């Protein structure tokens, strides 16, 4: 099967890229699993918090704002609350300033989240954080891509990649050819590069574990903000009448279908319990995903300088959903030879050429 663009990876990065690239030519997306978004994209806490991350990540997230605020039903109000104790003040102040948070009295935070312990003295809030309906967003991009004729193939695990005279030849459930290959393979992105004869960039997948617990103390948590401990030592987020709690772990892993480590989860839940009045008595569910970062923790978007026609769309870390509108537009601009909508400085900061 011949296409102008071949995309490897069916998470939010690959599917959003398929939608954008389908404006320029024929697209085939290959996903190894039986369904899209099986790995990291399907296990995300998914918050649009555009001030979260390194400066170039923030710029990319802010560039995605117009899309999100114009996409009906994708965002819903949530808010963000960072809480801590007096001995954490220096780091708390740095985070509050960096994320444009408003300092509020601890009593106001407890009025909003009544399970916070009395010894919490530091609180800062942002109203610019929104929940992302990840399934709606993913299906929106997939529908857009298919509407322009894109082929989205699941159960198509890539086994070989080679260059030929007109571009790339990829073996999966059958043979595919494309002029341009987009590597959106998430935790497997370096493996895909090596398969294609392209130098890996040192991308590292890190496990992030999650637990769903009953609403603490029988409270209605639906209007609570997402809550972070200082230094992102833990976080909690309302979800369908329950609460998702994460230890915010970052343990390096080999690419695989991740699962939560019981000890790591227990340690993280203990940090959460130190800040609240209601103990965790049972779990409704637990899971984990892999958040994959480049060495500088900034996304990698652009053509490999040593491999013409091989484009990286990788290293999303924890920012994949909130950056995908601008990230997918950028990869389409670069692959299509159009002037990027974002700044030249941001294009350079995201380029794989920065790794020399």
C-alpha cells in the first residue's frame, strides 16, 4: 500500500498528525495494538494546564489554546490547586510563580477541598486548568483523518523498516510505502528509529502509576480542582465520582505494557494521606502508563538531520494531550514545506537537530 505519509503510532500524537497531514496528501497510520490509544494516551490524567512544563513546552501548549477553546465539548472547567506545608515554602513560591498561580489562604483551600489537613499552610490556585475529554479529542482527530481518506490500521505491528528510492518501506501486517515516515511511536520511538537505521535520541520511558479510590468521606468531589503536592510529590483528580491519586512516580522502564507497582503506589498514597484527613481504605482500580521524555524533557518534532523524510513526533512526556493541536500542526507544516505557525525559536528548540 502506497501513501504520501506513513505514521507509526496510534496514540494522540499519531492520530492528531494523521488529521493534519491528511490535508496535504494520502496518509496511512499503523498501530500495533487492537485499538488506538492503548498505552500512554489511554491512561492519562489529561489536564490542559498550559503553564505546566519547560518554557518551550509551555509555548507549544499556549499555541494549542485556540484549538482547545474552539473545540466544543473537549474542555471542561477543573482548576488546579497546589498545597504544602511551611517547610516547603521556597519550592512552593517558585512553582506558584512559574505556573502563574494565585496564592490563596489555606482556609480558602480547605473550603474548596474539605479533606485537607489543618497543618497545610500554603495554597495556590489556577482557574486556567481544564479537563480534557481524551476520547472525544482522539475520535475527533481520527474522524477528521478518515474523512480525508486516511487509512488507520490497527493490529499492524511494525517488523521492519527500510529506505528505498522513493522514501520508506515498512513491513507490518503487509508492506507499506511512503515518501515521508513520521515516528509517533511513544515509548517505542527510539526502537522505531533504530529499525529504520536512524540514530536513537536517548528517549526514556518512565512509569507513572495511578489509583482510583472512592470519594473521600463520601464528599461530592465533582467540583474539586486537581490537587498537587509541592514538587509534584503526588496529585489527585476527581474522576466520575471517585478520586484518582498518583504518586507522581518516574521510574525508568523498558517499553512495555505498563502496570502499577504495588510498593510505589503504597508509598505515593501514604504521601497523599499525610495531607488529608480521610485515609485510603480501598482501591477501586490501579494502572500505570509510560511517559517518555527526551534527555532535556522537551518534545522532539521535526525531520532527522541525517535521515531525509524521517520525522520525529516523540518525547511528549506528560504533555501529549495538551500540546497535540500545535504539535501536529507543526509536523504537518514541516513535512509539507510550509512556514510554521509557531516561532522559529520554538521550531529550533523542538528540532531533533539539537542533539547534534
